[in-house]
C-alpha cells in the first residue's frame, strides 16, 4: 500500500462547515488532484486526530462517510486506503483526475508546446530481452573498481582543494590536458588543452556544434543512412537537413559537390572512421576531396569519431581533423564506448574561438560537468589504465565479432551478406530481399530478441534491407542465444 508523504488538511475553526465535513472535503480534493493516488493508505484515525487536534470520533465519522461514498475503502485490518475504482461524480463536477501509480498526473498540459518533438524514441529494454544494440560496449567489462578508487581520490582532492564549486565550463584542466595528449598521440592531432571542451557525451558535442554552426534555414548535410540523434540536433538548431548517398567507399562526394552548388551548405556531419550505421571506412582520396570541398564552399565538417578505439584489422585510420590545415573540422569523441555511456564524458576539439563558443553553450545547457568524475578519468588516462583496458577489451570484442559472423552465417546462410566490419562494435548485415525486415523485427521481439533494422537510420523513406547488429554488449552465450532466437523468428514469419 502506498503511503502519502503528507496529508494536506487545513481546518478553519471559524468556518460555518463542520470539522468532519472539512476533513471529508479536503480528502476528496487530495484524491481528485492525484496527490492521493489509488492504493494510497490514509493515516490511522488516532494519528490524524492528533495531528489535526480534533476528537478521534470526528475523524472516524469522516472516514466512515468517505467509505460509504466510495472515496475510501477499509480492509480487514481496518486500514483505510484509496480504492482503485473511484465514485462517479455528479454531472457538472470535474471527474477526479486519474493519477498514475507514481502519483504523477497523466494529463496533457494546458499550455502550448511550440515546435514538433524530435523524432527519437527511448525504448526501455523488456525483461529477458536480448538486444542487438547499435554498437554499445559491455559495461560488465568496465574497470569499475579502478574507477571507483580514482573517483574517491579525485573527490577527496577536489573537496580539499575547494574545487567542487562552479568551475570552467570547458571542463577540468586535467581532463582537457589528458584528452589533448591522447588525441595528439593516438589520433594524429596537434592540439593544446585550450582546443578542448569537455561535454556530457558526444551527443552533447553534436548538439553544441549544431547550435554553433547553423542558424534557422541553413543547410546541414548527412549521409542517407546516418545517426538520427545527430539529425535531430541539427533540426533543433533550425537547420534544414539535406542528404547524400553512400557507396562502398563512403559518402558520395559528387552528390555533395552538386548540392553545394545549389544550396548554402553550412555543415556536413560525418563518421568517417566507421560510418554509422554501415561501418564503411571513408577512403583516403574521399577524405582529401571532402576537405577540399569544405575549403571551396566554406562549410564546417562535424567529425563524429564515436568509437575510434576499436579497430581490428590494421592501424586505425587517422581522423579528418588530423589533416585539418584549413581549420574546418569540429572533432567530437567520447568515453562512452571505451568505458561506459553512463559516465557521460565526451570531448570536442576545434579552434579556440569555436571552443569558447562551445563553452558559452555549455553555460546555458548545464553549466559544467562533474569535476571529480572528470579528474578521475583524467587520472586513469594519464596512468595508462584506459589504454590497457582498451587492449584487453579489444581482444574480447574481436572474438565476439568473429563469433557473431560465424553464427549468422550458420543460421542464415545465403540469406545474409556482410563484411566483418574493420572496427566498431556492430556489423552491418544485408538480408535477402525476400525477408521483410519489419516483420522480422516484430517476430524477433515476440521471441525476446530485438535489433535495429536499417530503416531506423534512414533519413528518407527508401526501404533498407539491412540491420545494424551490435555484438559488443553480449557475451558468447548471449550471442548464441540471440542468433538462435532470430533464426526462430525468421522461421515464424
Ligand atoms: C554515431 C554515434 N554518435 C554519437 C553517439 C553518442 O554517444 P555518447 O553521447 O554516449 O558519447 C553514439 C552512441 O551510440 C553514436 O553511435
């Protein structure tokens, strides 16, 4: 039974209404307002009488009357509570609001919500469901003990050093410094901490970049298959989204060039390292060409290097930002894949004036991140913990990638076609056109396995006979079960 925090009853001794009537009215008002939700227990009559400083008999009389009217119910222990079925009220009187079990009122607001909502849905995972996500890490592998120790140290030090107040919106100096060293050594950039702004995940970096780079009516370009939250971030900034096709070498630059001749393109969002969702690596010649187009047409490139840590076959390709002589690139990275999405630590790299603008946006959004968390991660980066963790999990993910490939081949044979992606934590799998992807996804969910079919990433309505199947977050047993369930789902359609 739910217990209300406080029962709001204010008695007016000078009122012409009797005390027991005032109590009954106050309780009905609380039920109607949804503050006393169905299932909520009322205080015992003795307790309520004491708190209201009235005779207990008065409270008993009020409770009895409310029980008789159906507003309250009494169980065998004589406890009084709000029943799930409330009485019908007379015409002309507003029906009691249906309260949710949490006590929240489930009504539409009585004010305007301008702008359409972003086309993004959060789907909570059902119990027992195995999910081919879009390429998430296995957070069970995260070095939580080390992080917890580093966090404890950082919190104590920041507390003693009086650094737990408001600080630099660009993030902690230690983390900006550790990130710039990592980007210089691992990703071929040549940057200083002043080129870095720490953000709460790369999604916030993309949102901030969209706000800085585009105004209402400007054109932002994405590939026809891309990352929907990035599209929605640019839309939220007022940008018009234009799309170009992709082929086996990545973004079609002939189409981008033609678009730039027709429209004033301000920003191009790309994931060149492993294209999201198709995993294609943007070829070196196209990289040079893209940079040249940025020079020629004056657009900014938003480079989302979202999972650069995981590359299986050869040395990872360096990002566009490493060859950015013309300072055209806003580079965005994240600790979400290498550690955990729940840390909410990402970073932006750009010329200093852009970083200053980003910091001003951070001030408006959430002021700053968590200095202790940032310093803990900085310590782990400087001590080489994240490097060795990455090496360890890369081996595990390589095995899972190979296993998923073999399982899919075994279960679907000629009905699937895919390349073992050179990097990242997902495979892009083409299904035979005889398989209806929507039906397969529905049958899969009924069989407790979920996946994102290609149309979830499409910027147009063209059908996509493919799916992005993440392999990082499931262990070998789970992968076997998930593919088995998918095979059964295929049989069922
Ligand atoms: C392509 C891409 N960009 C950005 C993100 C956002 O990641 P985060 O905000 O956790 O860094 C994701 C998350 O999966 C992603 O796949």
